[in-house]
C-alpha cells in the first residue's frame, strides 16, 4: 500500500537569493522531474507546497518568498533544523529543444531545474526591482526585465518574449509566475502559434488529488498539473480569471492575489 | 444489475462519493460522475465561510489516511451563488451540511434545500459550540437536529451521518429514525493521531484528527451491521471501501448504498468504475442478479 507521510530532512545550508527570498537546502537525494513540487512541513506551524528549485546528488533546495506566518517561520530556521517533506508530486515539464523559459518573480524557482536540463534555452526573468532578481549567478545569460527599470529592460516579460518570438525559431515556451503574467504569455503563444506549458499555483492541502482544494475548472492542479499546456489553459474556464481561497470560496484572481 | 433505489432516488449503481473528497465545484462533481459514481456528495457547508485547521491537513500511512481539515468551506450563501442549483448535473448530488447549534442545522438545511440536492446529508460529528462535545454522541441532540432539518428540507430526503466515536451507534441511529430521518450514513472517520519521532510532534496541524481508508473498513462494517439490526431506514455504508468485494461486504452487512472516499487516493476517481466492474464480476460469478438478494444477508442464521 502506498503512503504519503512527511519524512524529516535536516537543513544543510541557507542561501539568501534576493530581497525577502531564500533557498533552503535539505540533506538527501530526491528523485524528481522539472516542474514537480514537494509539501514542506514546519512542525508546529504549517505545511505548504514548494517547487524544487535545485537538485544535487546529495541535497535539494527550494526557494521561497517571505510573505506570511509559514515563510517567516522558515526564516527563523538554522543549519541542522528539521523540515518534513512529502512528495515529489505532480506532473512535469516536457523538455524540448529551442525553448524559451519565462519566469516571473519567485515563479522562477519552478522553472530553475528545467533550465538546468534544457539545451541552451533563452531565459527571460521578470522581477519587481534589481533587488528581487533570482539566480543571477546561476543563469548568467538571462534576459532581465524589471517593473521599475532598475536593471535590464523596464516593463513586462511579454515585451521581451514578443521580440524573441518574432525573430527566432522557438519550439516551445515554458512559464511560471503570477497568473496575470502567465495568461499574457499563453495568449501571446497562441497568437504566434507556439506551444506553451505553464506551472499553475492554487491553494493546496493534500497534494495527492483528493481534497479538491486546488480545483481549477475541470482540473485538479496537484495531480492533473501543476504543468498544463497552453491549449488546456485556454480551454479552462477559471485560468486567468478566478481561484479559490483557503475556505474554498471562488473569487476573482485580483482578490486571490489581494490586489 | 447494480441499479439501486435509495430513498426514492434512482442510482445507476450504489457507489456514492463521500463528503470531503473532491466535491468542491460543479466541474469536479462532473469529473467524478464521468468516472462512474452513482451519486456525489458535496463537501460539508455551514452558515459561514471557514478556513479550517492549519496544515498538515492530511497524509496517508500503511492503514489509510489521517485528516484534520477542520470543515473548511465557502459557506452555504457563497455556495448558493456559485452553484445556483444541483439538480442539473449528470448524477444525483447530495448536499452535506453542519451547524454549530441545533437551530443552525435547520437554517442551513433550508438554504441547502433551495439548491435542490437529491438528498441532504447531515454531519452530526462536529462539536457543539456550547457543550464542546460532538452532537452525534447525544441521542437527544441527534433527535432535535433531525427534526429541525426535516422541518426545513421541503420534501428532500435527509440522511444523518454518524460518527463511530461512541459507545452505541445503533441507539443514535434509532433516535434519528424516530425523529424522521430517511437514511443513515455510517460512518464518519474514527478519532486518531500520529506522532513524528524526529520532531516529536503530532503531524496533523490540529494534532488529532480522523482516520479513513482500509483500516476503517472492519469498524464501518460492524457499525453498519449494528445499525441495520436497529433501524428500517436505508444505510449509506461508508468507511474504507476500496474494492468491489469491499462494497459487496458492506451490502451484506446491510448497506443500501456504499460511500467511497479515500479509495480515490489509491486509484484516482476512476476507482468508481473499477469498483462497480468488480462488483458485477463478483455477482456474475455467484449468479446474483440484484443487490437486493444479498443486502443484509449476513444477518441470516
């Protein structure tokens, strides 16, 4: 009989990546594919889904953005502290050649292990300011866009994406970030007839497809996804429009993000 | 050969998706319907929006699943504006409700009835805000709740969902029947917890919760058996049913319909067609043409 129990892992190191963003590395070998996620349990506090952002032979890492009780709890941990891990869960990105990868904000963490395995992809990373840029040393050639123009190009990732789609032969676009951004990316890919895959975020509880907290239209994000094709997303009645709160109440995407 | 009538509701087969599993939206109901369920129960709703307990909310172990979700839900008012009605889907939909006081059960039932579910299921396992013990352990509370719900449910059949965490489940079922319940759903999860040795802490965010899945099945079969002896109203036998033979066993104990929840963890929503196919195969092998021939047969001398 299969089981899904959290297993405790010790923290090997903690790396500050950008303003309010850190990577926690845990001891152990994790067998997972790019795009999959884990459930991270901080005993006595909460449990949340996290993308695996780095895989090594004897450690793995996840990058998080400090925004609430759980992530502030993670901030207080030290090397040697224990976290409970379940998973990995979900499907994964295809790994096609001549790819463009678009990562917005901390969504960059969900595509990082994909970039690692792709053959020379073009990477576009959108961040709020120069202080919010992730993995600058890890992915040296990426195109950076910032909201305030403090580094790279000022403006949306879609401006850079449009330029690439118009000038280069692109087989596929992979993306993860804020859903408004992903909707714009999916629409642009439809317009340029380029396939696309996006990693979707919803409020999650079980991670194994039965509680229903993460339903998006006819999809259960934790098991049908989190990676969906642009075609699936365009046909989905809720993608880019609404999402469910912790209570299960369906609200507009604006209310979901609190904007 | 699996057609079943439950409180006048015609089901293509006796499998019912149990409350709390996937029954969030109309689209997720349709997904489970397509996978072969005979009926689908919505996640429980009360008068208000609830966030539930901190996570971990659920995990699985060798015997099944532990959960302490804490009855999160959008509340009946939001559900009314999202669903509009529940009688326009491809399977009968059961609306599950609960309240913090006996009166609230009646109020929520009245709102739920507006959505026209095929049946209203009443979760009496939640604790009473005033007394801090579950309503379902007290025959008088169950009697009163059943009366309040029946008075407000228009003509929609009402099933009272019982908890196994008590001394005599048959007495509670009898109280519900006497108060006018049309069916009994048995059982809810059994109280349970698990402690992680490394962190030395209970894993569930709420520390304690309820167990479902295969390890619950013998307990559920015993409860259904006891209830069948005590009441005449039909039973939705729920608890650990994972295979067609499990479902047949539940029917032999006396169940009319069979609730299925945690089995979706092992096989996905497709578990419904798998279970019904296994039931048919068993029936053919034993030359049984209708489930009526074996319902409650384990009680015979």
